[in-house]
C-alpha cells in the first residue's frame, strides 16, 4: 500500500498523528490504564487523541476554568460522546434509554441532536465513561468511528414522504457505514470487556489501513430533490437515482468539505465534484475504492492539507477518478440527471406514500432539555413511551416522529403541544437557522454560536417583519470557529467565529446548498452584522425577482461575486 500519490512526498516527515496511530496497537493505546488514573479527570498523552476513534472528545466547561484555576483545581474535564446512527434512525425504546442516561449520568442532563443525524452526550465524567458504552451496547448502539481519522456517521435524507425509496436508501446508508467501519476489536475489548487478542499484529484493516485515514472522512446518501444532508459538506456523496419509485443506483460525488483556518489561504471550503453513475451492485465497491484511494493518496505530512478535496486539487479529478475505477473494477457511467429544489426540514405533519404520518419537530440548535416553560426532553420521552414507529434525527438538528398510525396522530400531537415541542409561533427564519455547540464545552470555540443564535434570530425576525417578509426566511448559520461544524459555508448568511463577540460575515450561498458564500466583512460584531444586513434585507424586499432567495439576490445585484472555483476563487 503506497502512502502518498507522489514518491517525492515520501521523504517528508509524517505528522505526529500518523505516529500515534501506528503505535496505538489498532487504537488501543493505554486507554485502559488511563481509565484507572485517579490523578486526572482526563486522558493523557496519545490517549487524548485515540479516544476520538471511540467516538469521544475530551472537553471541559470553559465557563468554570478561571474559577477552578483560582481554587487550584484542574479544569472540569469530561467527555462528549457521539453515537453512531446511520441515517439517523432510532427506536423509541433506544430513545428512552439514552434519555435516562442523559438525565442520570451527565453534567448537563441534555441530549444534543447534531447536524450529522445523531445525538451527543455532553459532560460525561470519567467514572461514567465505561458504563456509558456498556449502556449503549445494551440498547443496540455504539459510538465506533464517529470521530477520528475514519469514515464518520453516514447521513441519509430523511424524506418522510417517499417512504419506500427512503427505506431503500437508508438500508444502503447502513451497509456503507458497516462496510467502512474499523475492524479492530479495540472498542469491544476496552469498553465491553471483550476477549483480548493475544497479539494485535494479526489484525487487518482492509479498507482503512493500519494507520487509518489521513484525516476525518464524511459520507452521505441524498435523495433528490431534497438536499437536507448538505451533500457538499461531505467527502463522498451518493445521490440516489430512482426509476418508477425504485432505487436503481447512485451518482457519486467526491471532495466536498467546509473546514478552513483563519489566515491560511491554503485551506478553503469546496463543493463536491461528480465522478459518475454506478449501479446498486457496485455501491460498496465504489465506497471502498474512494476511501482507499484517499487513504493512500491523502496528505499524511500536513493535516491541514489532508482532506479529500486537497487530494483532488493536488492530483486532479480525472486521475483520482481513474484510480477509483481501477480499484472498484468498473468504469463510471455518465452522471444521471438530478436536481435539488429544497434543503430545510418541513416542520409539522406529512403523510408518507404508505399512508403513515410523520411529525417533524423543530428543536432549536438540536438541544433537548427541560426549560421552565418548555419541558422538551420530557415531552419526547412521553412520546417515546407510547410511539409504535421510530424516530429520525435530521441533518438540520430536528427530530421526526416517524411512521405514526392515523389513530395515534392526535395523541402524539397533544403531547407535543403540551410540552412546547409544537409551537405555531416559531418563525420560518428560526426554522432555517442553526448553530454549532461552541461555548462552553467545545475546546475549539472562538466565539459563541448555540448560545448566541436565539437572540440573534429575534433581531433577524424583526428586520424581516419590518420589510413585510415575516413569512420568508434566509438560510442562516453560526459557527464558533472555522472548523465547519455549523455548516456556515453553505449558508446564504454565514457567521464564522473569529474572537469573543466577533465574526466573519459570509454572504451569497444559495437556498439549495450548492454554492459557497463569499467573505463579505471580517472580524466584526453582531451589532455591525445587523447594521450590514438591515439595508440588504430592505433591498431584497423591494428588488427581488420571482421569489428570489436572499443569497441569489446578493449575487445578482453585485453585493458579492459568486464563489465558483475554490480555492482559486474563494480568496479572490
């Protein structure tokens, strides 16, 4: 297995992450020893990174850092765990199980729905980490490969209307997830008391390799015309192609991604590029071929240049495509026609093609917690206790109560309304906005995001109402740093944290999520952002053409020029 595309690169020093993966004994490290280390609430040395491959990040409550420092205490170290949940589907019984754990064994008591269709526990102390994994296993869940240099949780369009097509696409999302998982038994040994191997040298990682991928890798299955999974945020996208309501294959796209680094023009967001069409019979081969090509050709010397989009920029799309075709054993057919017309979730009730009902609940920022006037978490648990269908977590941080029989529809709606889960006063703008977690738990946060968004949307709602646009919306996203978790780089208006209280303002994405927004103003306050947006929204109200979305309007009128060819164009 070659480790890079260019032989000249083999003389360059590898990043330290490559060393620790190689020396980790297939992701075991000394995690077990660290669990028994009572001198710290965290993980030491390489284990700080290795626990990510087991679905966890070490964090601390940044609101308490100074106070604990003054008390001569280490930061309040804990872990955030992200579950593996391909396609975002979870049963009511499983939901009740995770609700119980969040209530009894986390610092914050909340369940956080993510925009990668899964949930996170925040604030799990060291003594509860192993019981947490064992409890997930009891529920039929795990957190394998939801972080680290591996293929992450596989997304699938929620699509509550096309019931049969969604089920087919979802089954492929599960198959892709299982096919690309690490094969090491480290997870079972450490967390589930699985039988230990006498030697790890015989373990084989046929797809990911002994040192796994150069960087994180994201995959999605998307069903046109809905782009609710934001396919261009993914390294690998399978666009479902149907004939007569039946899935027949996928268009394959590669190289999407949104992370960047402030001040480093060698990093940039980019949309995915089309490789071609494959029949269903070659789906897993195509997935493995793309992943192994990136495994062998990705940059292992500079992690900032290690994502798939940088590999494509370096070797060229045609060369990458030819190698994928060689590895999967067939040539791509021409791309089949497809079109996206929408992206957000349709809040409220929708009936599927099979006659069952689906209720999409708007969950602001995906945070399920019992607030004084809105006991949201208790409400979802009450629904789970009587629901006979399943739940779907969406890529927009919302929750679908799926497959509701007609006779149960009224009861579920009554529970939802009684607990504040259904509220007709929630504006279209609020429904089209989201933020990453950021402060106080994310160690990468530079500015507020989740805690800023509710009040900021109040201000945007006021601007829209003032201009007669109260029923309209702008795709708006806030992220606390440039790492891309809030997907601000696919928004019509994107705020990217630069420092406490300051953001870079990006404008000009589009409603369907196929265009990167351009940097408009750098390092400004939210008050300055509102001052900039006020006249633009007023102009949009009076000058828009044929229901033109805000992002298209600011591009058409020359407020910003569209980003068309990253990276050459993104920083122009």
